[in-house]
């Protein structure tokens, strides 16, 4: 399959590179074959499809380093509250009722919206991660998926009963899948929902699997104050 994008402006990832105006991009299968002014294009390149680049910009895909893709379904559920009130009073009760199916479709909806606006790589942490992974596997996006080693519940966020083995299974099932586009991390939701022993155990699990941790950290002034009080007191 040969595609020719004609007369497009190009922003490259190289900060030293010039902003390229009004050139053609030739694509063969899933690779860029050339970027060149129309006058320099080889006559050998006969495209199967032509796309006009007029008033368009070609640029590297954007990266969203923190998503909860399936929460697209909760848009406008309670958008105007402080973080803790929003999370504990409004969102957790909704999330308690989530199903695999809802997360699957919510993840696909979130992915579609991001692809539409140019985001091609994300780091997603959420619930029902098996369903989320199935939802995103065939989108073509590069995805870092993180799964929590503590089980979620609506009143306090996460149960003390752990699901560390589920994390190991999820890691083995999904890390490196979709031609290497999926990577699996360990989710540590936050220092306010994970107690100190759980933080340490999650870190040990990430080390054991040779992977990283995705965490909410110091999102609000209140979290900073609470965290310093809790953890500095504990460490002295
Ligand atoms: Zn978040």
C-alpha cells in the first residue's frame, strides 16, 4: 500500500530542524519512505491513495503520560469539585459498579478520542485492567498499562487484601503484547490510599518483575500536607 500526502507542513521531533513547509510525504505500508518537495519526488512512486495536506500539519504523535481511559464514561458526572470530594463522594461509588464491559468500551472511547486529536502513546492506570487491555490492544497506540496490587473498594479506595498474584498474571499476559506496544507497570494509586507496608511491597513487586511504578503524587496541597505528616512522622 502506497500513500502520498501532498503539500503538507511538517513539524519534526528534532528541535534543531526547520519547520518544513508544503512538502510531500510518501508512505509505503507502515513506514515513511520519503519527505520531499513535489518537484523532487521520484516518478517511480505511484500512490494507491492520495491525501491532500492543505491546511494540515504532520507531526510526531503526542504522549499523554497519565490517563484513566475508561473514565471518559464519567465525563460531567461531577466536574466541579475539589479532588478529594470528587473522588471519595462521587467517583468511587460509580467505580464500585463498573463492569469489565463498561471498562472495555470506555477504554475504546477514550482511545478513539485521543487518536482523533493526535495522541498515540499513553500511560493508563485504572480498574478492570484486563478489560482495558483488551480494549486498547488493537488500536495501534503505544500503551503503558498499570495494575494495582491492592483490590479496589468504594469506601476506602483499596482493600487491605492484596491481589499481588493477579498483577503477576496480568504482567505475564500483557507485557510486550501487540508487537511490543503494550508495557505493564505496577499501579500505586497514591500515598493516601496505600499504607506504608503496601507501598514497600508494591515497590518489591515492581523490582521482581523488572518493571516500573505509576503513581499519583502530590496532586493537591492537602495531599502534600497529609503525606508529609504521615510519612515523616513514621520515618523518625
Ligand atoms: Zn489520575
